[in-house]
């Protein structure tokens, strides 16, 4: 088992060097540890049948849906491909295990009305500034909570955020966000460098869970279903593409390394599809 741990440690170090986030590394670690423990055999002796049975048993145990199983498959493929590249094994047992077919669900976005209801429903300037910043930039909630006051360029209405893998990019906000951010910062009497802090003293940097809880409470109070920070990101991508922004620019705006990821975020407005059908087909 010591050799197994050494392989896993070396693989995770390689993924860290490639720029994977701590969250991703942790997910890789627990997923691979569960597999290695369950199979109870050296990775060099692991076969394709072993991996198929493991994935099949995991799915039918009721612990995971097809999307989770496919994520696990990708992690196992990456791990065994690395072992093969490093000459620890002759051939990856994952080569003949193909992508799992999943049902694509239509993920909703916020309507203009819902966004305005949330703005009107915010009880503090801080929460209003959070809603505005998420809605106008499409940044990740993790990027938002790591922002400092000094990161905000009010003159150019932009800020520097650090995305996945520590990648740096500019995010842009609108005039309304600028006004509400200034008002929020002007009312603060603490010296914490963080852009967003807790309401109670001592004012600590707001965490991801704090933003999620606050938005969930806002949604319940206003009877808006499934209010979550990530939904602002999807809404911005959909709105931008719907208005004609080139998808390559939306990709840069969101900080995606692959354009396919951007397309997964964007929802096509069916009203526009209908209008285009009448315009070009009928």
C-alpha cells in the first residue's frame, strides 16, 4: 500500500504543477483513494474489468448519477494515463472505458425581473453590491470573496480577479455596480483590506458559504427559486451571446480555458430561435 500512496502523491503533485486548484486536487485525492481501497490490489495489476465493475457497482449502489460516474471515469483515466506516461504501468486499463452518456438538463437563468427583485430586496448595501458585482461581471463566487478593496479600479470600472489555477484576468462592471460599491465601502468603518466582509464585528473576510447562504435567504424571502451565485455567471453568458457578443469574447470574460466550457454555460433564447426561423426559413 505504501507504493500506492507514493503513486497517488506523485500524481497529485503533477496535477498541482499543471495548475489544478486545491479543491480539484482534494476531489482527485478522495476519489482515487476510494477506488484504490475498494480494489485492494496494486495499480500495476488493475484491469479494465476491475475498473468497469467498480464504476458499475458505485453507480448501482445509489451513490451517484451518470454525471458523477463520468467525472470519476475522467479522473481514473487521467491517473492511469499518467502512470503509463511515467512508465509505472504498461497500459492504462481505462483506454477501453468510454465517456458515459448523460442526460443534459436545461439549466435556468435569472430573468431581468428576478434580478431587479433581488436588487430591490437587498436589506444591506453590502448584499446589493454583491448582487450587482456578480450580475455585471459573471465572476465566480470564489473570485469575488478573494477580492480586496485595492483591486477595484473605479475610474475604469474594472478589477483584477484570479481564476482557476491562479489565472489572472480583468473583470468589468457597470455604472450601477460602481455606485453601489462606493456607497458600501463609504459606510464601512473597519480597516480590513477585503472587499466584502461580514456584517458583525470583528469584520472578517466574507467566505463563499456566507455569500451562498445570504443569496439563498434572499431568494426564499422573495420566492425566487434556486438563487445561487453561479447562476449569475450563467445568466451573463447567456445574455452576452444572446445579444451578439462573439463567443470567444465571452470565453475571455468568464476566464474559460476551453471554448466548449463557455458554450455549456450559454443558454440559447428560444424566442430568438423562433424569430430566426421565421426570418431565415419561412
